[in-house]
C-alpha cells in the first residue's frame, strides 16, 4: 500500500509533498535512482528517502515538485503520487 500524504507546503521553487516526518529517520538522502524516476514524471522533481536505524529499507519521506511543473498544490499531489507509484513503494 502506498504511503499517504501528510502535508503539502509551497516554497519559492518547489511544492514539497511530505509523506513521512523527517524526524522519524536517522538518515535522509536524495538517491539518483529515485531522481531519475521522478524526472520521468515531472522534470526537476526530486525524491527524498529516509532510513531508520536498524532497518535496511529506505522509504519515501517526501517529493519535491518544481513549481513550474504543477499549477497548484493539488497538481503537485497528483505528480507526487505518480512518482511514488513509479518507484513502487
């Protein structure tokens, strides 16, 4: 089952679609393999993944959608959900 969006925030450059609290992770990274998948949906998008101590699995923490790739927060949600589905979480 894919993760649920917990918050959406708009900054100057991105719409930040958060799935999980960053404080729940020991490490957060933006891996190249996830960025490639994200860019295939919306150019310039990024995926932040997090790792919990003692666990080898990485989970989507958030998706950053460029403001020029989404007209509003609703569009950014749709783009983020498509990216997460493509990654397969």
